[in-house]
C-alpha cells in the first residue's frame, strides 16, 4: 500500500471534518482511544482536552500519544502519528488561545452552531496540546489510485508470507 507524500498528508489533515482518534494509556496500562476535533497549524497537530477528560488525565501522567486520522471511504487515507505531546497552553489560559479553539470548532460545525457552542462552553477550562509533526513518527497510507501504481498493492510487503502480488489479473 503506498504511503502519502508530505504534500498529500498536509492536504488530508487540512480537510475539514476528519476526526482524530487519540490513543493514550492510563496509569494502570489500560489503553484509551477517543475521537475528537483537531487542527494542524505551522506543522503542529493541535488538540484541546477539557479539564476533566480521561485522555487529558492520562497525558498528564504519560505524555506519549498516538494520533490516527483516517477515512472510511476510498481512497481510505490514513495518517498515524506517534510522539510526545507538549502543552502549548495550560488549563486556565483559554483567553490566550480562543482564536485557535474557534478555528478548530469551525472545521466541524456551521458558524452559527459553532458560535453558540463556543459561547455556551466559554467558562469550561481547556488546555491546548500540540504534537510537532516533524518530531513525531508518521506513517501514512492510501489505496493505490495513481497512474502506474499496482492496484493489488494494498498491503505493505511485510504482511505477506509469500511474495506480494505484482500486477492485477487481466
């Protein structure tokens, strides 16, 4: 399965509507995966946990994170980032980055709904967390769709117990 170019990854992550699935581990070692909204700005993947969210609590103990953005329709693009998340703004500093939170919100809802949501949750503390894409381990893939790509090359070669297919049946 072909990976995406840096340009394809950036374009995919910039498309509105995709959710990120955030993977964390709690202090007992139990994994937790939660879907949420995000935005990528200046090469940093940004998410905004609420103060009482379980995944935020997990990241306070262990800041290692796995982020997965994918789509359920062709061309089935997927991006997985693994790294250590950093606090861009801590809880209680919301006024310093509300413009970022508004940009995140507007990627997912109509403006009139977004403004109502932002007004209704204005006093709920959030943090702004970031993962530098350049410092993360990034894996991407998509279905073969470009001219010259083998339409049967839908698995990475490491998954095959035999030689992978090299061409489509005619």
